[in-house]
């Protein structure tokens, strides 16, 4: 049986949309790119070249939604714009996939999750690691009690992020620096895999003469007595990433380097992933969930925990004190 064709609109035509999402849209084979929106027509033109054909362009995403029948919208724009854009998309009854983080405010994140549920729409945050087989299986193992009660996590990510440019260095658009950008993947992976709920956060940062944070050290107290650290170092030479999860019966340790999974150790032995767990992408999952009526969809509650940790971390830096997580 032929798959249902989907009508998609894009908000944001920058490098991430062009190089990450457009190839996945093309790979599906049954998605029609109906229109795109961006403040830069030049960026839209480059995206259309990547797509392989011309589609209607709009300088305002609201005009795009107004003028074209759509099933869903995919958003890759500056972090501070996500709330307004996702909120508008949901108000028009459309499913939405949005780049990380969902928003820069825990209150806004909660409001969008609630609105998506009320509208019975899929709201998917594009955290790629949550669809990678090692991460999916690790989450399953922890939920089954393979390492017992989670007692602590130690996680970090490094990157040569100091060379970032454009809106990422503008606090009004980015909402923060490395911790809210690349670091959001680390925080999301850790919280999604473990289901830990943050209670209190204490943080330190170094902006390395930038307007936003480049290095950040964040300590978190979780519900149930677990503690952890979530650290980002943006003036390193390259990407390296580790998440060590320690429980009452064992441990799980992830190592990623140069954006590839190098190893996952379960009690210091390579974790063997069952064949039933396959690699996936946020885009493929999004299209599949729309077509099957939402089967397999989970409201992104972990994205609320990500927002809470991030929000509290920046407040802790500002006040010089530990900050309790709102709500």
C-alpha cells in the first residue's frame, strides 16, 4: 500500500535545515515540500537548490501557513523564536517538528506541550540522539532496572564552539550559548535516557569574551536522591562527549567522538543492541507518526526538564546561588 503523501512547510532555511532535514525529507519519497519561509530569500534559494526544485517562498511564516494547505511544519530557527512559531503552528491545527531546544523558557515549554495535547497534534523536538539505537536501548535497559536505581550521572560535551557566529552569539536570539545549543543535546540525552527529574541546579560559566556562555559547569540534584553534572566546554579543539550513568547495580557509559558513537559500555563490557532496535531519525519518526495516527508518539516531557535545567542554570550564574527548579 502506498504511503500517505504529506504536505510540509519549512520555517528557517539555514544550514541545519538544508543539510540535515532536507535530505531526510527527500529520502522519505512521499513528502511534498509545499512552501518555505525565511527572512532571507537568498537562504531560501540555496535550500531550493538543495531540494532540487522551486517552491513558493514567504518572508513571513504566518503568510506561508495562511496561503498553503499543510499537514505539518518543520522549524529550524533561532531558539528565542521557537515559542511564537510553534504556538502559531499548533493554533492552526498542524503537527510540528522543531529544532532543539523546544523553547528558552520552562513556562513556554510547558504551555506548548499542553497545547499540543489539547489540539491532539504531534510536537516533536529534533534531538537526534533520542532516535539512535544505542540511546534507545540504554533507556530501555534503565527502565527495566538493568543498572538498578540511578544514583548519579556525569556528562560532558566539548566542541570548538568558540568559532560560532551569527545569531548564536546574540543573546536576544539564542537565549544562551554553548550550553543551550550543543549542550542541549547532552542534557536532553541524559534526562531522556534516565527519566531523572531535576530539583535544584548550581552553575558556573565562562563566556571567554563572548556575549554568551562558551564553557559551563552545571551540578544538578534530582528527585529520588540522585546527583549529576552536565558540563559544556566550547573552546576545545573538537567534539568529544561522554555520559556516565551509575546505578545501584551497575553502570552505563557512552562515548561519542567527532559526532559518532564510539562505544557504549554496560558494566564495562560493550553493550549489545538487539536487532529489533533500528537506527532512526527525528524526521522519519515524525512522518511515520503523522501517517499512523500518532502511534509511538510520546509528549516531550523530557524537553520540559531540559528547559528547567537550562533556565535554572542561568539563574544560578546570575545570582551566585543554587536555584530550585520551577514547578
